C-alpha cells in the first residue's frame, strides 16, 4: 500500500501526471471561483448578440448577447458538480455493493452481480437517456441518471479487489484469530480496494462529464438557463458559421476537461496499480 | 492490408465523386418532421406545408386579400346566409376518381362531425370556422349549396383555409383518417414518408391545371439544424428552405442563393393557462405584459427583422390597433414590479411558472429571452422545449391543468381576416382559444361583427374586442416576424405572401 | 465447444429477463400513465376506461408484464400512441439504419485503430508510437457530437462539402447510401478508435514480450508471421472483449450521431419517442437495443472461444 | 575456421533514453564453440547468460542491442558468416535451421492458440518445402524421438493440454527437427520437477549424440553442467570470470566466485551440510565499480580489486580466469 504522500510524489514525478494534476486543480479553481472570475451573470443578456471575442467579452457573446466566457466558467461548475455528485452516488453505492458481493459471495453475490449485469446490458448513454425520460429533465435527475449508469463498474472493481484481498495471508490470519466481520472489512479488506477504486473514480469522472455534455446536447440534461457546455454547443450549432466562437469554446473546454481527467486517471493507474497498465 | 486500404479509399472517393444528380425535383429543407397529413385535424406547420400541395379548397386568397375560385369555378350569394358553388368539372382525386359535389358535402360533414366517425376533433368544427354551417347539400354533381345559421362575413375567408380542404372519402374509409394517407386533389401526390427523414411528393399527372405545374415532384428533407440547412442550400443539396433573419446575411452573400421575404401574419405570443391560480390574477398577467421588452427580444431573436405586435399583427393593416394605443404594451418594468408586489410577490417570494416552448428557433429563443426579462419581476420560468407533436397536443390542453404547463410560448397565424385573428383565438369555446379565455363582451362583439357586412362598423366591433382581449393579457402578442425563404438562384416562380406562402404550383428551375 | 455455446446462451436468459423486468418496472414509474399520454383533455371517463381495458392496464402488474413479454416474443411490441401503428415493423426499418451505421463505424474504427495499434507496439517509443498515443488519448476524450460538429464545420467551410440528404437503404442505392453514411460512420468510428488503439497497442506489447514469441522467432519466422499469425491472434482476446463492449458505445453514440446527421435510425426513434412521450415506443426501442447489445456480447464471447482454444476447455 | 562459433568481444548495450548514456550489460565476451562440443554457461540470474545467447540468435530487441564492435562468426552450411552482419532475412534462414533454441519455461514457450502439430510444422515450413503430409510424418517421427507417448494424439492437442515435461520435449522436438548445427538451451530444466529434469537431460544427451549437434547449455545449476558439458564458462555481472574444461574447473577452481558456486552445490541431489550461499547480490548494470565486479562479495578482496579490473588470463592451458589473485600468483 502506498501512502498518500508517496502517491502524490510519484504522480508529480510523471510529466503526464503533473499535467493532469495541475489541469484538474485549475479546473476546480475555475469552477469554485467562477462568481469572482466571471465578468457577468451567465444568464444576463449584456450585449448585442453574437459579438466576436474582444477585450470586454473574451470569448465573445452568444446569440442572446450573453457573455460566453462567464457562461463557460459557470458551465465548468455545472460539469464538475454533475461529475462529482454522480460519481459520488455511483462510487458510494458501488463500493457498498461491491464489498458485500465480494465478501459474502454465495447467493447475495449472485443477486447483486446479476443486477449489475442487467445494468451493464444497456449502452450507457441509452440507459442515462432512458432514466431521464422517466425521471424528467433537469440537473438533479441528470446526476441521478449518470450515477445509476456508473454503479456497475464500481461494483465490479471493488468486488474483484475484495475477492483478491480475501486470499491475502494477513486477512486469512486476521480471520482465523477471530476478528469480527465489520472490522475485518473496514480495517483489512477495504484498504486494498482503494487503489483500483480511485483510478476507477477518476476515469468515471471523465465519462460522467462526457455523458452530461452529450445529454445536455440532446436537450435531455441541464435545462436553460443553467449554462452547460453541452447545451451551449447545441444552441451554438445553428450559428457556427457566423459565430464560430460559440462552438469553439465549449468544445475546447469539454475536450480539455475530459482529456485532463483521462490523463490523470491514466497516470494514477500507473502509480497505484501498475498491473492494470495498458 | 495495403490492398484493403487502397480499395477502401477508392470506394470512398467514388462515393464522394458521383453525387446523385437531381432532376426536376424541388428539394425542401424542413425544420422538423411533419406529424401527419390530415388537413382537417392537423394544424402543425410542417405538415401544413405538405398538405397545401396535396389538398385544395373551394376558394383561395389573392395577395390583396380578395378571393378567387380554386376547386369552385364560381360562386353566387343569393342571400346573406346562402352560398352556391359551381365546381370545376375536370378535377380528379389522386386516386383518379373525379371530384364531385358529394365529396364537398362529405368533407364538410366530416369536419362538422356529422359522418359515422362522429366528432374527429376537426380544427374547423367550431363556430368561428364552419360551425355555423346549417346545411351542405349537393344540388347536382357539380353544384354545392351551403346554408349558414347566421350571417358570417368571414365565410369565404374561412373556406380558403386548408381546414376546409376537400378530401376523398374512399381514402378515409380505407385508412381511418388521412394522417398517413393522401386523399387530395392537389398538384402533387404523396409518394413516400420516411419518418424523421423525408417526405416525397410527385406531380399529379391528372391535376386539373397540370400544364401549370412545372416541377416533377417535391422532396422535403428534415434537417433540424438551421446551419445544416444553410450549408445544404449552399452546396446545392436542397433548393429551398425557410431561414431565420440571423442567417439571411450569409445567404445574401452567396451568388448561388436568393432570398425571398415577406411580412407574415405569424406572430410569437405568450399565453397563460387560465387554470393556473396565480395567473388568474389579472395583475400578474398585466405585469408580465408590462415587463416584456419587445424591442430587445426582436433584436436578439430576429436580428431586428420583426415588428412588435399585439394579437392582431400589423400585416392585417387597418384591422390592427396600433401598439401606441395599447397601454400594456409600453414596457415598464418598474410598474410591472409594483403590480407583482401588489399581488404579493417579492424578491423572496418569487413566482415559479412552467413554460412550454417548442423546437422552432423563434419560439425556443423567445422563451429564453422572456425568461430573462421576467426574472426581473420575481418570476422564474422553467422552460421545456416540446417536440412538434407534443407541442401541438399541449397547445390543445393549455386551458387545463393536464397540460402540465402554466404558460406557453406560441407561434400563431393571424390569418387574413380579423374573424380569424380575434374570434378564432379569443371567443369562448373557439377552436384556437386554447388558453381558456372567456369574456362575454368579446363573444358578443365577435358575433356582432360577423353578422355585420359594413366594414367600418365591423372594424369598430373588432377594435373594441381586440382592446378587451389585449387588456386582459391572457395572451400577450410579442413579435410578428418577417419570414425568409432562401432558394437556389435558379428557382423561379415562387412569390410568398402573407396570404399564401406555400403555393409551389408555379415554381420552376431556370436551366 | 458445443456445451460452451449452450451454456453461454443459457446464461443470457436471466439477463434478458432482468432487462425486460427493469424496463417494464421503470415504465410503470413514469408519472402519469400511458392512457393520459394517449388521450387528450377530451378523454371522457368512459373512453379512459375503454382504453384501460384495451391496453390491459386493469390487470395486475405481473399479468401485464407477461402479456407484454409474450407479445414481444411474437414480435408484437404494441402500437405507437402517436401514429397508432405497430411498433415492430417501424423498429426493424429503423434498426437497419442503426445497424449499418454501427457496423460501418466499427469497421472504420478497426481499420484505423488496429493497424495503428500494431504499428505503435512494433515501433515502441518511435514517432509513430507517440503519434498513436496522442491520437488515442484525443480520440477517447473528444465527444462524438463535438467531433461531428467540427467535421461538418470544417468540410462545409473548406470544401463546401455537405453530407447528402434523404436516407436510402443500401439495397436501394448503394452509392448514395454510402455517401450518406460515410461521414457519420467515420465520426462514430473515430470516437471509439482511440480506446481500441490503446488496447491493441498495450495488448500487442504484452504479447510481444511473451516467451512464445521468442520461440516463434527462434524457429526462423518472418516478422509478418510473428506479428500477424502469433502476436495478433493472442492480442486479439482483450481487443475482442473491448470491441464487444464498444458496440454498446457505438449503439449509444448512434443516438447522438443520428440526431446530428438526421438519420432515421433506432436512436432517433427512441429520442422522438421520449420527446413525444410515446411510451410504448420508448419501451420497445430500449428493450430492443439492450437485446442487440446482449446478443453482440454473446457473439463476442463465442468468438473469443473460437479464437482461444483454452476458453471452451475450462 | 576451427570452431563452429567464434564470438569476439561481445558487448550488449542498454538504451535508456536520449538523455542518459547507454549502459553495457555485457562486455568483452569471447566464446569459441567447437563442432559437437557441449558448452556450458553458468552464473546467477541477471549476469548476462541469456542475453548473450539471444545475441547469437539475433533476438535482442529494444532497448537492448549488440554493440557494433562485436563479431560472432558462425560456420554455417553455406560457409562462414558473421551473425552480427547478416540481414534480417539471412538471419531468419539460420534461425531454427542451423541454430535452435530451447527456453526455460515450457509452459509459456508455445503459442497457446495453435496445436502442437501446427507449431512443429511451422519450424519445417520455414526451412523446407515439405507438403502437409510429409510434415505430418516428420513431426510424428520427431515426437517419437523425443519419447512422447501417443504422438499422433499429442499432435492435435493444444499446449494447455500438456504438462511441463511434455512441453519441453515438444520444444526439443521443434528445436531439433531441422537438424541444427548448434542448439542453445536456456535453462531447459529449471522450471521442471527434479525427476523430469533428469529425464530431459538424459534425452538431450542422447539426441545430441545422434544428431551431432553442438550445444550451449545455459544454467545456474553446476550440477546440470557436470552432467552434460565438456567446457564451461562462468559468467558474472556481464563478464566471463572463468572458463575451463569441466574437470579442470571442478578440480582446479581458480576464481573465488566459482568456488562459491561450487561450495553451494556440493554434489547433485545430495545435501550434506547446511547450504552455503554467497553473501550479497549481483551488482546492477550501470552501477559497476571500476575494479573487479565481484570485489564486494569476495572473501579474498584486496585494495587492488577495488580500484582496477583484472583481465581474463590463462592460468593453466585452456583455463582462463579473471582475478588478481591468480594473475599475481602466475606473475610471481
């Protein structure tokens, strides 16, 4: 088990890890300080529509005369919020189910894994769309939908590492000297799941952000006036020729964000779990 | 491996190289998929554009708002409530069967719910359209007599609407309705409808005015994206499409394209569901109207290419009461705020309303601008953009809680006659009075106007009714837009007007 | 081998059952029932009652479910609330578009990804390898809709090229069909090419380090035989697993691509169904897509067994 | 040329990126293999035995490479060639035909995807023009020679159906089927059970006789060397530290390292006293000292050993050793 500090050190040593770490940090700062950094309210129509990028409107304005730069910043908030909360939902449920399935095996394991197989039987974006169709649109429902979609990967990851941890000698020893189930799980087994779990969480974040953007693009995710990169892009599509900045900036930020999380996830995997290296 | 790659690349090249050469087929770019082609029941815009080619009416409107015979060769008016139409004798349905007086009778019986099918929910069934037809009968094979219950000055105008199209009863008998079938007499026949993709029409060889029709067919392609439609126009993939004002400058720069425009009778309005308690308060409705900044909205949504309007747009000329005379249409946010406060709302006690909007850019974008403008007066709008079919369904339900919406942004056609723009939309129980408006005086005035042939007195009645409706603010007019068509430069013979914007009979390609 | 095939087929039955129960249960959660969707305001209580009986909604849930499933097994997915037409034939028509898009997308992604992945592995740390790694990372990170927009914008601005309109089936007019499908398939293919490329590269690298590759070389095999006959076949196993899973991304991605390129596929039918609250359509499409996905994964598993003699042995 | 193979000044480079200098994993290795000689190479793991043999086969791959100063001359059927100068296709004609190799891990040395027959056939098809039927006959005969029971059934089996011992027999069959002049066996028995080990060694001895093949036997096990070899080279940290005929080496051991090795295995299969082990570990490449590479583990280390590297010198006829002790003894 590597300590947090060592993981961090190794991550910083790897140039890609450094890029990922700094990128994510910057992104979080942008999102947290969006109200300070933004020049205008993201919903306010402050200028003539479709103004080209200039000193006042760094990324130009959209077809409603709203400041794209401010909307991008607030959009980062929405993206990260949706990403973190939906992965949070998926990770916590997935963690509990994974531990239960991996530790107890037998029937309960089969039931949980069967449900996961069923969830896995849907293409993920389709499942997310289906769930929002039922729950209704809007930010909370988008989070829930993406959360549910991501549960199975966490269950599988955690279950696999629990099963391999159970075979470890010291866990066997602890068990044989009569350590109770819960402390055994928490103290001896759970720590073994952390590495693959963290890697999975980082990669799930990037896919959650991508799913959110796709759904908002289809008009099923975040609803106006909340700024979301996906919905900004879907709006901008009609004006891409007259106002390419309306298209370029959201795409740029979507791609960079997903890229950064992928880079961080890859380097984390190399550091934490060299076995998984691809 | 290498061979495979070369093979693949050459295949791709071949595909790109030989693009299909279109013959004399007009290719249209549609904003959304039509919902069906029953002219009596479907008011949806895309469908109407198709139905106007499939079906015809007894009379049609000239650009100066006078009428000429289409399926009727001539008509006479022996007394104020009787109309006798002499039909053309060479008209055939697309099935090849000649159209006779019996078909006209059937069509109107169907509209009025007097056939075996019962009430089919026809758009023209209410008194504002054909509801006051007392009897329709075939005098002989080519003569039809209509007797009205009371005098209706708008009767001819109503007949020119596709809601009164003449349909083939055999086709209805075979298909149940006309949503996916074609029972018309028009210049083009329905050939194929690939859902979400295209509708293709072919020229009807036995059309009564076949010599006049120079196109071999029309294919409507569904291209949701306006930018994609514009690109398709520029690359010659399609020949014609509507275009919003914001994209017109690009089209104008392109020598291969031509821009046609006309001041339409289409207007954007915001309607209140009268079953929502908060909106039953007139102060709230008026505050909404006061808070609406039409100029700002027009700048954003229509690039300035539209006119602020009430519920009777300026294209109706003297029938329309000028906006200056209408106090509620003078934007006054402070006054609106005060009224909201009076009604009990404040910064902390805001009013949340669910608004239905549509996928059409004008509707969707207007909703966003209104959302922003109304935020100032403590109103939070929650916008849901409805797909075309659901939009129409919701529109019908907007007077009831079942609609699920408190307000709706609509794009309505004011027609060519105040009967349509006032009575059709505001008279109690009228077909298009979807928001549940009801005012006894308005009903009375509409009836009076209809039975008054004298235009000046009629105008007086309509003006009074108009002002009452406007003051009640159940439906607030916002903007009446200039409509644009962008066509390829070699397309000729098309002159859209507010009266008739979808007459493609005379179109042709300049070789 | 035969036993293995039978066992795998038996294994998907509970999953299929579970998927159908899940879809059925979720559809029952929808606020406002199907009848309200079908009826306008004018729905009188009598009419409502009549429709309730007609759709069998008065029966207990499990009976409704069994009726639905029995119908589905006979290819009867019910009627659309909007068009009142049976859903299944429309679904099949739509599926042919989605299937073509998905298959072409998959082919394009393989044509791009697998050779490049192999090249990267055999030229480790050289220029081509670096290019492939960057390309793959970008491919994984660019959403299909963003790529579509960029491609459309680029082709329109630079080459004034626009994908032809009006879908025609391949059998009707193969040239026009390919002209229409090539761009969307290409975009779809690129979006999954990244991960396949990465998998090919890492899997090839792993295999190339194994002892038996040395044996093959020691026998005097040429590089071509070493790479294609031995390394690639071994490396294919994880690649095939990934490809099977990617079919899910393709089917899902098709929903978006069909929307952008106006293709009348299953994804667009699903979305339209959702927008129109045409619940039987949504229910049918989602079940059908899930079914296809499960089927594809079954086929991958069987292919797996076909390629790897060790699988069916265990 | 007197020898089947003459290796001169073999050096193997490890590439560690643009910024860092290359490291030599092996250097200055000279080997002479006579026709029909059994040559043993012994040493701990990581001392460069395997890569030395791989470089004969031309099978080193990135980041390893043979230094250009090296020459490996080989008396092939078509005359004398320098293996390091051959083109890839020329080298392929030698590999598997004139020089074959057997590896340590029989379980992983065969491609799991193909049958035994197709893997044996491959070796034939690369170098002969036999048709399928002839190849089948040849493969069957070869399996019989390596004493595999039920050979026709085994031919259609996949590697995962067979045990390690059987697989190693298959490997030997593949290696010998083209009647090579030189067989390199890289720890052929290490991964096997002791009883199987003996069987395999016996088989190899037997076949070598009948095939007139020279063998290079790489092992860390002096017992194996004693059973099979005539000449032995002892490797340590990328160098030859001692080379002699088998009897000379066992009875007149010169190098302290060899002594240590011998001490740790008194005799094959018999452990009479607590196992001796040499303290410390082999230094890693790039961290070699200027002096003798064994000095920090050597019980007889002197100041000179720390600072300068001894040469490989003849301490007795045909007996080479790289140690200051012997050189001084000789000089003195």
